[in-house]
C-alpha cells in the first residue's frame, strides 16, 4: 500500500499559512488512499504558487507554460489513457491565460482530474488581480479597483460540459480530501475548485471570510439536476460559497470515442512507426 510520503519531493517554500500547504497534504493523502503510487500518475502543473508544487510532489509531471497545463494533460491522456492524469493550477492560469483550453477540455469530457487553487490573485507575482476577483477589488495591477465582472468557475465548468464539478475549502481538510477522492473516482472531466486563501497578498478573501461565507451543500441537493447546480453556482454573486459536489453526470469520455483508438492498449504501447521512407513517398 503506497504511503502519502511516497509523494514527497523537495520541501515546499510557500508562505506560512498559505492554503497550498493543506491542498498539497490532501493530494498526497488522497492519492495514497486510492492505492496510487508516484509512477501511476501524471500531473500537469501550471505556473504560479500552485505550479511550484511540481518540485514538492513526487510523481511523473510537467511544469508547463502559463495557461497551457490543460492541453499538456490532454496529450498525456490520449498517449496513455491507462494513466491517471491530473491538472494542478491556479485561478489565474486556468481561468485566465488558459481559459480557452479549459472550456474546450471540459466540453470534450477528457478523463482528467483537475484541482484549481482559487485565491483571486496572482500570488507568485506578488498579488495582481486574477479573473475570479470581485468587481472593485484593489491590487497592484488595479489600484482603483477591477472593472470587470468576476469569472464564475463553477458555472463556467457546468455550462461548458464538465461531468463532475465540486467546490471545497482549504480550511476544511476532511471535506477537501473527500472531494478529491470523488473526483478521482469519476470517469470524465472532473473539476474541483478549491477556495485557497492567499495570506500574504489577499487580505479580503481570508480564512475567516470563507468560514463565514461558505456552507456544505444540503443533503437533498441533486447533483444530476443541471438547473439546480447552476443555481448553486450563481450563489457566489451573493457571497455564498457552496461546498460539495454541485454537478455529476455520466457521458462518454473523449478517448473512448476516437475512431480506431486502441482501448485495449495505449498508444505508447504500440510499436514505433519506422518506415519513414514510405511516409515520404506518400507525399511524392
């Protein structure tokens, strides 16, 4: 049985009290509890404080370009669909620079598990405003307050076709682990938006703020009800943050629908193509 410490890499360098610490520990414990070892998973990391976990988490991984973690994960899943594939990134890289990749990945229903660190700021570059920040939020990049409406990550994921959408809070460790576990077990594109306080650069969306404003979804919430899920997702406009599985449905995953795709074996297990002369002759 794998141990959580099997996934430990270099010592993390996050600020004391950062929500990334709890997320990091929850990921290690959840992967080990699922019986996975570092060689069983591939993780595509985005840029930012969350992406620095690439050095701290022991696994097959790529630390990609800002916003490009999602297509990297898609390529890995198609090349080896037997591998458990994850994306780890922040709200800036995922909903900002990589927003286009995110929406096309969820509508394709790739069998990928996606953990998003949502703290409303670009923490690694010292606190500029991120796409999920509230209108009027002041930062180094918006000293007079942000003009735009915030991105609603839950509504975006649900409306574009993600088949598992959940939200949790870095200050509720047991709940965070449970959401990660259910996301891994789901077949399809699984998004877990994690409310992750940045204690250094965000003095508004703090642990106290989320403790006051978040709540566990009611027991009678039906995650298969699209309209009920969207109604819950829109509660962030009222500064209410539902925690739990908002939406969960089943539909065919991307790689199982590709014509001629070798489901019984992965692409990486197929013999290498070596007749390059024949390939060139095809263009003559």
